[in-house]
């Protein structure tokens, strides 16, 4: 019976060792599976972020696709505005004058429909993000005294800054004297 007991003990030890090896293998495989799962989740999140970014870029592209066309039309609108301002009072009320004014208003409303808005300039504080200073003159320091050319935004983004004359305060008055 000693031999059988030894053999049984050896079998039990062997089974215990194999169980320990199996448990160790199971833990290693579980760790590897968790690692793969974490990598997959990270890749899925990266792809989701990529998809959102590309959708946002597409939206931006569509939103600002007309920028070059609008920039080409702005000088025409400037010319129409100058023409209306330069009309003598004696011509007020003529049908063709009213036609030119109607064309100007129509063009402005079409551009506004595409998200174009004028940049506020005269009397405002100079802002280098929306204004381009072309000269300095007497006037309140840091304020826009005169607008030389209108500026425009497209959907909140500046596409043409306003060209302005900026006041330089009382120092200019004292230097002139």
C-alpha cells in the first residue's frame, strides 16, 4: 500500500502542479485578453474621434466654400455703395437711381443670406483682428475715426478686415502746434 499511497500522492502533486500551471496560463491569457480589449477600445475611440473631426472639417468646408466667390463680389458691392453715395441730390427719385439702389440692397441681402456681415468700425475701439489701420489722425486714442473700406465676415470669420483710420489722441494736436 505504500507504493499505491506514494503513487496517489505523486498523482495528486502532479495534478496540483498542472492545476497551478493551468491557473497561471489562464491568468496570462486573461491579462492578454484585457490588453487586447483595452487596445481595441482605444482604437475604437480614436476612430470615433477621427470620424467626428472629418465630419466637422466637411461642415467647415461647406460653410466657407463660397469665400473666394464672395471676396470677388465685395468690390462690386463697394462700387455700388460709392455710386449711391456720390449721386447728386438733384437726381434723387429718378427711376434708374432707384434701380441702382435696389440692385445694391438686393446684392447685400443675397450676401447676408450666405452668412456675410459687415464689420462694425466707425466709433469702435480698434481691434487688429477685424480692422486694418491704414492711417492715424487726430481723434480719440485707439478709436476708429473713419472707415476707408468696409470689412466683412463670413459666418463669424473675418474674410476682409475693415481698412480704417485710427485716432492717436491729443498728442497729434500738440505736435501740430
